[in-house]
């Protein structure tokens, strides 16, 4: 058997854009436990620091909607504080996401955090830090509830007055948006107060600190009062996936027998941001697909290095969603690995098939393998 000390499988380690995302690192210890009625404090080290544009914690409680708070730099690291989980909330999910100055992105997998009455209830799970007090600048997609179900309103505030009318890079509202805010009992904003703040900030702040509605409004004038016209409605649908992919390696010497077979476990989360207009158009809709590849099997020995059982790599795809509500599709590629999706929205749920295809060729060998996984996004 030929011995070729090369590795073509490593081309999968591509994150975000070709220039920026390979340099975006997230060093974070996943939290497995949080104490009810306390502000969870999450920390990470992001780097290189001069490549980071924005970063956030995206989380989900007792609802399908995802909310987020900005990660702020502090003493060489970044931190974010979430609203207080209530005792009635059994668990919540979160992940960290960083965007680089060249607009590449990277994110962690989803983590599930158990909510307990006291730190003693963690029972071996890693307990997250807590903040004694906090002012949580909460953000979310347009049209969601002001406060995430399962979390308290205490400490949830509007953006700072330092933000522009269109919102600062961390999602802050302008001074007009802050004026007139009312505080609910316990120090937090009432749902009405948050909605009022966003309306007061104007259309430029839509989508920041909980937008006022799912649909936007465009104005036109012909010598009279502006007439509102229906705009697109943006809704986020999210769902996990997992499966196994077998990749065959064949030398380019006329032989059709695989000299090595690698089995990978794939897992991640698909998020589709669907911009649906009254006419049915989905122009501007996007998807985010971070995936982790873990080698769980390796037979044959024609490669001298790489593909060891336990090796992991990650990739993030950010394709444009095309088609229609009844025929959604996207396709994207990193070097050697492709992802395709076909599905439909029905009854507020997207169902479909996501397919990962590995195909790469060098001057010595080809590799190929594919897996199709059913997914449900809510």
C-alpha cells in the first residue's frame, strides 16, 4: 500500500469568511448550572482582540424566540449578564457569537443550563458566575415579548442615551427612546414600558431593545400625509441537527477501492431569519449554520497523519435563503464541504432536509461522503 503523509481532510476547518473568521477564537467554559433569581454572568476570551467587532450571548428560555445581550470587554476578557431566571424556569439554552471587523462570524455550540434554587443544587455541574446587580440591555427579533418567558424583568433596561437615534453598535437607543421610560416593580421595565421606548425611538431603532412589531412600515407622500405601506415581517426559526457522515478516501491511481474511511459525527443548530412580505417574497432572508465535526471512526491507513478518533473541527455557513415560503432553500460551501437545505414553512414551523456533502480533490486523492438529516425549526 502506498504511504502518503498528507492530509486533505483538514480543509474543513473554515469559519465564517476566508480572511477574518479563521482568526476569530472563542475561549469559553460552558456553564451547566445557574441559580434562580440571580443574574447569570457569562465570560469568554475572544481573539485576536483587534479583529473583534461585536460579540453577544444569544439565549432562549420558555419560548421558541431567541434573545441576546452584548458581550462587553473587561480586563482582557468579555462578559455578558442575562436577566434573572425565575424558579419556575427549569433550564435555558445559550451560545456565544462573535463578529469580526471583516464581517466573518464564529459561534459556540448551544449549551443547556439547568436552573436550580441554590448553588448546592448544581450537583457536579459547572456553576456560572453571578452579578449582584445589573442593567441588562436586552435585544431580540421584532415582535417578541418584551421579557423572555421564564425570566424576571428586574434590571432589564433600555439602551443608553449615548446611542444614536438608529442605535449604537451595542444596540443602544437614542435619548429620545430613553425619555419617558417607566420602571416596573422590582426595578425592571414593564412590558408596556419597553414597547413604548421602542416606539418613541422611531423606526430606525426597530429590532433594537425589543422591536415594536414584526412588520416594518414604509412611508410615501404625494402632497398629503404619509401613507404607511406593509413592510417585511422578520421571524427567526431555530432547530438542532445531528447525524453521521462517512467519508471515503481514494487514491488517484486508477484504483476505485477506498484506502481509508473516516466516520464523523455532525451536530449543530440551524437558524433561518425569514423576511416575509405581504406579497409572499422572502427577499433578504438568511440562514446561519454552525456545525461541529467529530471523528468517531477511522479505518485504513493510507494517510500518515490526521483524522484521529476524537479530533474535532468546526465550520460556520451563512447562506442566503431563496425560493418561497412553501419552497425554502439554501446552499453554501466551505472548501471541500457543502451544505444544502430544502424545506417549507407551514403552521409556524419549518420542516426540511439538510444535507452535508464532503467532496475534495488533490493531485493525489479524492474524498467523498454525504449525509441527509431531517430538521424541524420553530
